[in-house]
C-alpha cells in the first residue's frame, strides 16, 4: 500500500494510535511486560515510516511511546517519588527541541509565546487548583512532600510546572492536538488528543481516573484554543498537580480561595475592565 493510500484511509494515523491505546490498555490491566514490546515496536514503526514518508503525524506520535518507554525503563535513583519525576521528564526536552528546531512543530503552533500571559495567569491558576481538587477525589494520593519541608515544596512546584507541565502539554497539546486538528478537524482532534491523554494515565488502573483525565485534557485543550500559549497551559497543568499532591492533602481549607479569587480577578479584568490580552498581558 502506498503512502497516499495510507493517508487516504487514515491508516498512518489510526494504526499507531491503536497500538498506543492497546499498550496502555495492557498497562491498565496490569500487563506492563506485554505492553512495552508493543510500544517499542510502534516507536520503531513510526521512526521507519518517517524516514521514508514525509508526514509530521509520525514525529508527533513518536513522543507518546518514547515517553512511556522512558517512564518504565528509568532506574529509580531516589526513594522519594518527587525526585524521580525530573529523571523521567528531563530527557523528553531533547526530542521536543528537535521537533521545534527542525520545524515539524512551529513555535507559533506550539504556543511558545508569552503573549497574554499576565491576562490569562489567574485563569490558569484557578483552573489548575479546581482540576487538582477534582482529581484528588478520584485517586486520593498521599502528600508528595511528607516532611512539609520548604525545600521539598519548592522542588515540587518547580518540577510540576517546568518539567511535568511543559513536557506533557507540549506532547499532548502543542504537538498531538495540533496535528490531529489539522488532519481530522478541530473538534475531533481535540477529543482524540484528550482521550489519548486519558489513556496515558493507565498506570493508576482506575476507570474513573481515565475518564477524569480525559475531561481534564479537554479543559487543557480548550484553554490552549483560547490562549494559544504553552506557558499558560503548562502553568495550569503544573498547578493541577500541585493542588493534587500538595495543597489538597495538606491544607484543603484554602482551596476555595485559590480557585475563586483568581477567577474573580480574571473575570473582572476581562469583562469589567474589558481588557484584551496582549504582550505580557498588556494591550
């Protein structure tokens, strides 16, 4: 079958996505050893396909099995889970850099801009804390900084925003959502990217977590539509995890203020003052 035939029947898109969902489903049912060869074979298929076929769907999809393989294969250097996040996410900046450098995803598509950042900053904060509270009620995780040490809290905040937030939002919104919207349309692209985002949280092995993270993916995707800003959605994602692993289990009483006050500020600035987002939130 020729490359044009693959594209016409969407096999270049659906086959690797089906393999990703299959592998993640196996992880969901506890068969991680069976899932890893599927992810590895899929990654090889995508690399070889990209060598012979000029199709930017392939590099966008490569990030997903690569991230999962790295996540599972990374040795545990630290007893505290918090520190292992950096070891898993930091290497992903290399393929992200290559995708942007070689123009597979343009800087404007990726949302690599601070235009409107101050304007949308309170919306990202409010959204993140609200989503984190919702996810806590699904998975009930333990406090990720049990000693409540200032250093550990600072490391958690930096890790969740600048590593987890940036990497995952580039993979799923800047890259995947963009190429899917280009190929199958805005609504279908948003939905499919969000479903894959949900499946990539299969390690929790909770059906409600997959549904909830799919919903969260839709919110992040809509926020990306609104802002076209990787910094804003990375901040929202990072704050979601800060809410989930720190604020809610440690001091949930403040959460209502962390959700409501930033939202009031955003609404006041947008609809009362009727300001439009510009560079850095001005103009």
